[in-house]
C-alpha cells in the first residue's frame, strides 16, 4: 500500500471515529432533547397540578369568590400537558399515570359540565361543598400522579445519562481496540520503511566504497522508489566516490600521471623538434600553428617565419600539387602522400616526400604535414640509372663480344671439324685415322665448351627458353650413351644403361636440353672414373604429378661433402688439382642444374670421396601418344639419299666453300658459289636454284639484307619463294629470330656436321632412306 494511502487512512480513522461519535452524540442529544421536553412537560404538569390544588383550596376557602374559568383553565392546561406527554411516554408506569390522569380529567370535565348547569346563584351555596369535595378527591388523586410521573421522568433522564455514559465508554473502548491496531500497523509499516531507508543510507555513508550495499525494502511504496533512486545514486557514487585515503591516493597518482604526462609532452616536443622529418600543423583556414626545426631546415626558413605562413596563400603549393593534395585530405578526411619537386620562396629547390593527415583538435579541423628531403634518393636513382645504363651497355657489349667470339671461333672450327670429318671418310692408315679422330674430338669438345658458355650466358640473361615437344625417351638416351660409350671403352671402364619398362616410349620434354644435361653428367662420370664404370638408370617415381628419375652412378674419385654444393657453381670444381689432372672448365654441372630447374626438375647429389658419386635428375613425366613431327634427327651412322638439287652457296670464306663442296662431292647435287650477298641476289635474278645456303656475315652485302631483297624480288614477280637456309656461325636465339624475320627458311649454326647438312638437304629433296647408303662415308 502506498504511503499516501496509509496517511489518508490514518487521517480518516479519527475522522471516522469523530463522525461515528458525533452521530452517536446526535442520537443521544436527540434522546436528551426528548427527555428534556418530557421533563419540561412533566414540570408543567406538576406546576399546573400544584396551581390547580392551590386554586381548589382557594376556591373552597374563599367561598367561591374566585372565577371558575381560572380553575377550569388549569384543568385545561393539565389536559394539554398530558396530551403532549403522551407521545413521549416510554415506560408502563408513565402510560398508567397518563391514563389515570385522563380518567381524572374526564371526571373533571363531567363535573365542570354539571357545575355549569347549576344556576349561578345556587352554585355557591348548593354545590360548593359537594363539588369542592369531589375536586379535592380528584386533586388528591392527580397530584400524586403528577409528582410520581415527574419523578419517573427525572429517573428516566438519569438512567438515560448513565446508559449513554456507559455506551460511550464501551464505544470508546471498541474504537480503541479496532482503530489502534490498524493505525499502529500503518504507522509500523511507514516507520519500518523509514527505518530500513535510514539504515541503508547510514550503511552507504558509513560503509564507504568497499562496503557498499544497496537498500532493500520489502514494501512497494514511495519509500521503495526513494530507496531505488538512492541505490542508483549510490551506484553512480560508487564509481566516482572514494574514501579520503583513496582520494588522496588518487590525487597522488593523478599528480604522478600529470608529471609523467608533462615529461612525455616535453619528450615528445623534443622528439618533434629534433626529428629529421619536417612537421607542420595548419588550421583549416590555413594558418600554421606548429613547425619544427627540421621543417625550416628543409625549406630554408626559420620556425617563426613558417608560423607566419598560410598554406592557402602559398603560390608554390599551387604550382607543384601540394595545395590540391592538402585540400583533398581536408575535404575527404583521408591521408594523402606524394613526392614533388618544390621551389620554396626561400630559395631552396629540392624533392620532398610529403604526407598529409587530417586531424581534429579541440573540435576544429587541422592538417598535419610531414615531409622529408628525398633529393639524395633521386640523386641515387640517377646514379643507379646511369649504372644500369652502363651495365646494360656492358651486357650488350658482353653479348656482342660472345656473339663475335662465337662467330669467330665457330668459323675456323667449322673448317677443323668439317675437314676432319671429310678426312675420316677418306682412306687413311691407322695412325692417320687416330690423329684425325683426335683432331675431330678436340674440335667437338671445344664446340661443346662454346655451346655451354653461350647457353649459360643466355640463362643469366633470361633469354634461354625451354621448348617441350614429343620425343622418344629411350632413343634419345640411347644415342647419348652410345656416343659416350666410345670414350668409356677407351678408358677401360664400362657404361651401362638400364631403362625401366614402365616408362612410356614417348614423353613431352625439351629433347635437346635433356640430351645436353645427360651428356654433361655422363661425360662428367666418364672423366672422373679410372676403374669400374658408370651406370645410367631411368625409372618412374610414384608422385602427383608423375615424375621420373635419371640416375647416373659412377665409381670415380667422389666429392667431399663440403664441396658438393660448390661444384654446381660456374667455372668451379672441387679443387684446383682436379682441373690440372682431369681438365674441364666447371661449366657442365652448373649448366645442367640450371637447365633441369628450367624444365621443372632438380638435381640431387650423393657422393663420398674415393667411393664414387650418384647424380639423380628428377624431372616431370608427361606422357603423350603423338610422334615427332617433321624430319627426325639422324645419327652419324645413318645415310641419306638426295635428289639432284641445284644449290647456291653464298659465303665470303673460301675454306667454307671448299668444305661444303667436299661434303657434297659425292652427291647428285650441283653447287654454285658466290662471295657476297650482292652477287647472290644477281645470280638468283638470273637463274633459278632449288635451295640457297646463305652466310650472314659478308662484305658488300650481308646475308640478311640479301635475303630481304630476294624475298622482295620474289613478291614483285609473284614467283614461288626459294628455300634459303641461314648458314652462319651466329648461334644465339636472337640471331635465329633475325634470320627468320629477314625471310630465311631455316637457320643452321656453324660448325655444321656433314650428316646434319645432308639431312636438311634431304628434307627439302623429299627423300629419306634411313637404311640406304646413297653417299659414301
């Protein structure tokens, strides 16, 4: 129950009691008024009776002198009073007395009538005694009745008063019994809530922060709401109010924090001031509010001068893009960064790396500008560009040198290898054949060295490309081992090949590079093995995706563990004694590793000194059902059959012309020679040829220009283009591309083996007989 309701009830209880008692008092008053009226009437009855008695006595004593109407009037008054008392009668005695009075009054009325009928003269004499006697009798009877009725009336009033007093006492007692517990209950409820509220408040104020407990009241009234508000206030104060000791501790801690903050601010100011990064802070309207020493040093101004600037008014900012970047950063509220070349109004010209950051300080937009002098970077970049240009020039010079040296070396080697091959096809005694064979082998070794150097240079220049194509795995590996078995047999060691039958016959790989890698690894084993032999194994590896392993195991000198990684470096061997004893340049393994890696594989080495080495080449295994398109490569043991061809050889060196003529001496081909490109163009315009062998480097007109003129002349005439084979010592990839672009049909690099030349000619003649022997060897 709400306290307001309780207080209303407490206020209403006395009012209800008062109303109840007032009502009861009104009832009592009404009864008292009735009793008083009856008492007054009884008093009048008594008075009138007394007066009647006196009048009667006077009437009897004075001899009837008194008028009769006075006497009769009293009787009438008594009768009236009796009538008025009749409604107020309460007891049987009262009713009896009133009835007796009525009887007496009736008798008196009758006597009055009798007396009225007597003549006046005789009334006094004749009837005075008799009437007086009767009246006295009636009066004697009436007076006691009046007196007794009056006494009864007063006794009734007294009893009424006693009874009402008793009733009042009982009512007061009942009211006290009924009202007091209700009032006490309400008062106790209110005081209990007040006491709980008071106790809770005392607990909150005396307990402090640690002993805080909320006020809990069991009632649902205004005090409960007050307690809830106090609890909420206490909970808020709980977070903010602390005891005096805690407050002092917080003050000390706050002072320490402020001191540390001040120290940090001084430290930050020193950092900003001594920072090598220029720092400027501008307001949104453009005024500068902070500038450090580095900013002034970079732009060539003092700090006070910078603080007087407004970036919106700086024309230099508008010229180099700083103003646009600053506005974009402020408007979009995003950082901006740029590098610009600035010409300040203080005479400084420099490159700066500038970073704009929008800030909100004290509710206002600001712009933080951080910048550094990067002129040294641009100077370094210029140096690097010059160095790069120099390196590129050196690289071009190296490439040109390699190309030139390759051309110059291949040109005489073409004669050495070619002529030695021609000599081997002539009748020779054993010593002569041995000498020519050594000469041919030395030429081929030198050619292999040149090829390795060129390939390594291409790899380093990222110009070497891998060209996967269908190849016969067993055939390619067999040719390499057959070629090197001659060397192994000459040293008295074995060379064995084992190919797992599960390997497919055809795979997709760069056959040329695979042969080159296997040749280098197997020849390396042959070179360093004095006894025992070399075992070459090929088998598949179960993996996803499929792979295959080419394992070359030798019983040679082995490689120490600390040198096993070193041997894969260019121009490096295990030690200098090996180079002196076994020869070699250290390019084979380095080139092989790089080629294997370019093919998506790896080379693993296991070796122990004096126990041999085991090289394992892991390569992707991609099978195919396709066969090699075009004309297959022929070994030196194959012979070709040529149709009669009319050939034009264009070469400025007589040795090359003699060599090609010797290659074709016993073939049905007819050879015509010229010394330069101009002569070749003139001869082709004069007569037709089946095929042209075109050298590239020639005086008067080189081969590329001559080929371009021939193709242009053919387009003008609308004739069938003649096959032109670039026959040159240039073997770089770009050389092949240039010859193809000029219009050459194919590109052959010098030195050219006889079999390779005959194979190309046979391809164009359209006849190939692998089992025949059309030309003598």
